[in-house]
C-alpha cells in the first residue's frame, strides 16, 4: 500500500481531519523521505530527534537506519498508532507534547541529529530554540516551506533576520525542492529539504557581546525600506553624526541597507557601537 492510501486509511481509522493551522500536511512521497534520510547520513550510531512524526512514515525509515529515534508529537490522535510503532521497535522513544516546550534534559543525550517534516507555522521559533540551545544537534535536516528555505540560504543583498540567525550559528544548504504534490492534503506552496550543519554557539563573544550584536541587528532591520543609518539612529537614539561614524568605523557605505550586510558586517557594527558605550 503506497503512502497516500495508508494516509487515507489511517485518517479514517483515527477520525482525524488534517488541520491547516497546525501544518498537518503529510509527506506521502517515499522518494522524499528516502532523500531526507540519505541527506542526514543516518547510520547505526546516530540518535535522531524527529518532530511531528504523524503516522510515522519518516519515523519508520529512520528506525531502520538509526541507533535510536526520539519523536515528539503534540496531536493526541497520532499517539495510538505511534505507540503501536513503539511496541515493535525497541529503539523508538515517543514524547507526547509540544517540541517548543520540551526541555534539554528530555532530548537525546550526547550527539544527535534532527530530521523532521516541520509544521510551517513553527519553523522560525523552532530554529531559534535549537540554534541557541545549550544542547545543539550536530545537524538538522528539515522539510520546510520553499520560500523560507530560500530566505535562510540568502546571501548579502537579500539577507533577513532569519537568514542571519541561521548563518550565525550554522551552515545552511538547500538539498532539493519538493513539489506540493508530494503532500496530502496538498499545500498551497512548494517545500524544500534544508540541511544545517556545523552548528555552534555564538563565536564572536571575544569581539562583541551577543546581546549587543542582536541589539544592532534588530535596530538595523527595524524598517525594511529605510537606509541602515536611519534605522540605527532612530532605534538606538543616536545623533545622525553618531550613526554615520558607526558605519564609517565598520567600513560600511553610508547608504547601506540591512539586507546587504553579512554576519561579519554586523559584527563590525556591533563592535563600533560597543566602543561608543565604553567611551561614555
């Protein structure tokens, strides 16, 4: 029985109606599932964290390859079929709850990888939680909205706070695009497999405080259409000359806009602002 027929059968059996607001679009394409597992390079030594396993199609593919799979599921109607899967696989651990509320001590111990078909609605807050966690995964292989994946992998000229947040703590890459027809119910947009590797903590601590860095970023992106100097002036309550001096010290053009800056450029700005605080 193919995954679409299995999904239809299981939905009727559980009485569950997919909720668009919860991002309940089931991947029914076995090729996509295999591609995710391959991209994550799952092997018998790996511990995997999966989010929103649903009926367990991706889970089962992971269980065949991984040492252990921990899955976090919020929807109560999925729990029964997942518990059946748990009874058949000694290397499967199920956590009932919201991944955004799960504590670090509930996560797999030691090194682990995240492999998940994420609900679109939680992508940004999910990434923030795990990118800044004290117990980061070694990699994340995620099935997310195509537009969001492209934003995350943007280069200077098309940067956003989301792209900066991911690129500051890891290295994102697009694995492949996934058509809407690979899901049921079919979403209105296409998806993409995104992989983030080389995850690490804030690496500029000796150059500029992390709190200052993000204060500057938030200020810089405060108004998308304005030049950077105007955003900095208004958000940080600077005089025009002070904002100009910050940009000059950072080696940036006076007409620069936030989307044009790399993570390293923001560091230079943070250092320039931090120096003004010390001088006060």
